[in-house]
């Protein structure tokens, strides 16, 4: 079968073969067809006929000779040449059905080739997903498959991985539109759609990555200087599925590992150190040797430590104080496994001190060096002090009882030193202390009572001794 070209070249895609003898067949065409005709009703006005076909997007015109026309009318050839419509002469011995069958077979072969190429590309993407780099390897492979670039972005739009030539300046505006669209919809009805951008020399697709909960976990973008073919679209969709699967599996694995670490911590607190080591071993983790430090911080602050040491929630067991980028951190004194609970308590107290200080790392040893009061909860200590000293603070306006008690305790019960500090006679001080003992109902000679009163006085925030001289009470 041979067709003779008379005008133009049939180098555009042919979607199908259509046969029509109508003077205006365009209402029955979609565009992209090779239209075949014997010209039975075409005797004049070939220019209008050709113009209608071109406007409809017909791929080419096949004109049969030997039936209505012995040869293709010259006016039709000229009109087709002027309009850029490919015109083919169909010999008398070539039936239209043969042309239709040939085009159909060619289209089937082309589709099979596209499917084969898409299948092979999906296989390469799948093998990339199985590599240790996981999602990063998928992004790199995707860029090569579409002969362009690709990028992986987090839920907030942060770049997690991108090929060197990725056009992030083009991606970010598209990503902002996609994120706004996802926020505006109801979570249960939110479509996981994509956005595309096409301009001369730049074609970009941005797709969300969603899990089984339909929550958007991130985004990926792919771009090329040429339009994406049907095969490329298939490959891009396959990459989206693989990225979603990889992210979901990765999160499930992290959740499972953290569950095991939580169980290991429970075993350690119960004193089952060897069982804890055995439970942790399949994860490739190990427990530090004794003595070790307990580090307390926000869970996300400790995430960088997970591959290197034992962590569980906001607790990490380390051999030395780690360098962490941000956030308040509390560190215990060195402890053995038998005192792990104490180490966790120390680290927690140091963490609270770090939070009050506005961040940084606080060691419990440094906190303890600041005195006993630094270890007490200010609110609880203040409430204790207010209740214990209420009989003195409510005793008229006799503030000298509070200051006399402070001087007495500071001098460790030595009358002369305390009286000299206050600038009063020691008998005056003895009278005041007797009154304090009566009001409080406590024996001031008891060391435990003295310790409680000292803590209460300091928790009230009084300075130690004003040195103001007072006259003895009348």
C-alpha cells in the first residue's frame, strides 16, 4: 500500500482514520484524524473545504482517484498547500479499509511501545525506592526518566532533596497555591490533586504526597524544558505512589522502633538490664556503659541522637553530654542503671531550670551547687513558707520577729552574735525568740525545726539580715 503526497508532509500525530463524503464533515470529527474521501460531492469551493478541515485540526486528507475524479483537482492541491494541510493521493487499487487497518495497527504498536517504556521506567523507579536512599533515590531517578529535574518537599514546603538544576523559584509559587487549596477544603473531602505550570521552555508539575489518612505528608515537583509525554505522566504518577508508600512505611517503622525503645526503658527501670539489651539488639542499638548520663529535652530535640544512642521520648542515655542544636536540655549526674530513676529525675529538674533560663544546657551538678533552694519548686516552697510563717507575719506589725528569727538562725543559735547583728540586747532577742516559739508552737532548739524555718524564710525572698538597729520592745 502506497499513498502519494501532493501537499505538505504527514508528520503530525494521527489519532484515527475517518471516511466522509460530506461537503462539511467537521461536526463529526474530533481533530487529529486522517480524513479519507473520494470527492463525490466536491466539485468547487475547495478553499472553504480545506479551511474547515484545518480549523478542526484534521491531521491530513487522503483523496481517492479513479472513481469520482481521475486525478486530484489542482484547485484542491493549491488550497491544501496554501493552508498547510497534508494531502495524499490514494490510488484506485488501495481500499480505504486497508488504510484504516494499517493506521490501527500502527497506533496499537505505538501504544504497546509506550506501555513497555512506562513499565520499564516504573521498574527503574521501584528499584530506586528499594535503595538505602529511598525517597531521594526516587527523586533522582524521576528526573532522569523525564529528562528534567525533580524535588522533594516537606509538609511546610521545606526542601528535603532536589536535583542540582531544580527550578525551585518556579516551584514555590505553585506550591503555595496547592497548599492553600488543601487548607481550604474539608479534610475528609480534600482532593489530592496536582497543579501544572507551562511556559515556553518550562513545564512543571507539583503533586501532594498523601497517606491512607488523606493527610498531605509533603510534595514533590518535576520539571522539564519540553512538554510531558503520556509516558512521562505515567512515570510521574508512579513516582507519587512510590514516594507516598516510602514515607508511610518510614513513619510506621519509626513508630514501631520508638515503641520498642519505650518498652526497653520500662525494663531498665525495673532493673532488667540484660533483657533490655536483648530487646534493643534487633534494632541495632546498644546501651551505654555504666556510669552514664541521662539527658532530658523535647523529643524532636533528641531525634538526631536516635541512630547513635538509646533514646525514648524525651530521654536519652549517653556517655557524654551531646551537642544539640536548639532547645533547653537537662543533664543528670553520672548514674548506674540501678539509679536510672534518680537520673531521670535529676535530668528533669535540670530541664526545668534550662526552660526558666530561656534555653541552653543545664547540668544537675551545677544546679545542685546553687544550694538546696534551687532544687525546690518555687510555687510549692512559697506556699509552704507562707503557711509556716503565717503566725509571725500576721502578728500585728511586729516585723521584727521575722528579722530576729532570721538573725538567730543565721548565727546558728548563738545569742550574742545574733543580738549584735540586730543591734539589740541579747535579753531582748531571747524574749523575741520565746514569742516566736509560742506563736509557731515549735521548739527552736530542734535542728529539724530550724532547717524548716530557714527554708521558709529564704523562700519568702527576704534578704539575710538588714542590719537595722531596733529598740527593744517595751
